C-alpha cells in the first residue's frame, strides 16, 4: 500500500458549550490547527503518484476561504466542534473529492492529535 500525506494549517476559534462552565474549553478560545490528510492506494498512477500533491490545493482553498480566522461553531453549525469531529468533517470533505483519502488527523496543540480513519 502506498501512502502520502499533506499538512495544512489554519487558525480559528470554537467553544464547547456542553461542557461544565468551569471547564476551560467551555469558554470561547482559539487554536492554531494542523490538519494532515492521508491518501492511500495499492497502485500508482501513470506518473508514479498516489495523487499529485497539487490536486490537494482545493482543500487549502476550502480551509482558507471557509475556516481560517473564523468561529468554527458558526461555520459548521455545531456546538460540539471537537478535534475528533473536525477530523471526520475533513475526511468526508476530502473523500468526496479524492477517493484515495484514507485518514485525517487534526491537532489543536503541539501535543494533541485526533484521527478519523474508517
């Protein structure tokens, strides 16, 4: 199996409103997110690629235009905007456009990661 990954960055705020009021994530706060998309294939295309990295530029445009420096609860219409749910959101977005998508990882901090892999 061949696997490639590409990393994307954006900054945004969110609030986990269902947590107890004394929980730090219940307050409005922001992160410098890192999103890593993984694509997998048992074969390579005629150019020797799983997929040309340039073809992931649509995800960069989506992130820049729709998510960067926004409040994710408003954009995604969800009060539970967790890293886990963001990983699934990005997986679904990518899978619809890039069938080789096999996993997405999202980081809110340098020490934490959430992954969605069906």
